C-alpha cells in the first residue's frame, strides 16, 4: 500500500512540476509579446525597416533616483543626436510639468522621446520596475533586456552600442 501511495505522490508531484514549468514559460512569452506590442505603439520609426536593431529606453519616473537621474541626463545629451533607432519612453510619470522642466521643452518634444501617460509599458520582472530598462529588438522580437541598476550597466552598454554605430558609419 505504501509503495502505491509513494508512486502516486511521485507521479502527482511530476505532473505539478510540468504544469508549473509550462505555465511559467507561457507567462514569460505572453509578457514579452505584450511588451513588444506596447513598445511598437511608441515607435518613432514605425514604417521603417523592421530588420534593423531598435533600442527602447524605458525610464520610470519613480524608483532608483540615481539610476533614473543618470538615464534622464543620457536622454538630454543623446536624444537630439538623431539616433532614429533609439526611442526614449518615460513611464510612471508623477508630474508632466516636472518631467518637462527636467528635460527641457526641446528634448521633451523630440519625435523619439515618448511619454507613457497610460502606464502601458510593463516590466518583465516586477522587481526591476524601479530601474531604467533598455530593450533591444529586431524583427519585432526582443533580443535582450538590460537595466541601469546597481547590478547592471545598461547605459554603458547603450553608449558602447551607439559609439560602435558612429564608428561603422
């Protein structure tokens, strides 16, 4: 009787693990599809070649203050350099007036600077929603996601990417 019970428990446990793994991978894929769909709403180059690498810099207005300030400064110095494949999206805005003041009206109104007033951009991992996020896409697929956080250097990697594009032109 004990062996039948142990066998049943083992099988039941394996089935639960399979269900959990299937649901988890399905959720991650769904989050990525939702993320790419929402990013496309903000794309400043919607009608251009989708085989090109695109970068979306998603900057929350609340969270890690140092990380966010660094990202805002990056936008101020780089957004007007006509990097058509980089779209800067500000989300979780507390005050549009304050954001416009921080960026300056010239930067605020650039075609590649977008404001997510409806907060439709969802971070794939909730624990990272306080950090600026850099999403690299190509052919409507996410290649990689990086963050500007104490543990990651998303801005440094974005700067390197932009510098390599200028060298190769």
